[in-house]
C-alpha cells in the first residue's frame, strides 16, 4: 500500500492536466502514475508536449499504471449527441484535497484496477486503468 497527501496529488494533477479530449488515440486521455524511488510521478502527453509532476509519497509497492484523466459523456436526451467533458480521477482527488485526506493506493496488475482508500474511512474507490506499457514512449523519454 502506498500513501500520499491528497493536496499534494491534486496540485500535481493540476500541473499535468490536458483539457483537449483525444478521440483518435484514447490513451492520451490517461495520466501515467508511476510509484517508484519514494515518489509518485504523474505524466501526461498530447504527443507534442509532455507534462510531468512529482509528488512525495510513502511507498510499500512499486507499480505504474494509467488512470482515466478525462472522458466525454453524452448528456443529450435526443438523437443528437451533446458531449460533456469530465475528469473522473481529478475530480475525486479534488474532493479529497478539500478535506486534506491521506490516500492509500493499492493496485491489482492482473485486472488493472487502482483502489484508493481514504485513510481512516471504510469506503474505497476503484478506477479501471490501462497498462502503463500502452502509454506513448515519447512522454517516457522526456522524464
């Protein structure tokens, strides 16, 4: 289990936030999280630019995965689609940051599920991730 302060994580996410949804390469709508060397590295890219933020954390396990940073949902009630952009991971972290929560991360690489538990609470939140190997190498080379 890895731990980090939600405020620090939220500040890091704000630094790497990409606002344009890429419908041709869905992996670009994800952020790569890499827990290694005693810190959490967050990376996003639009293939032209890469954004990197480092967040201090307490680590027990090293792992990397890609979490959904943004998505589009159809909010129309008619045949004509009306899309709304949402930031599922970032919005969750923002709420936790308001309460200054300590977040506990566990990851199951077999099914690519990132589980986040607020320290001292019972509830957990899970994010369906994609393998970190899917993330573009262009971003990894700039780290």
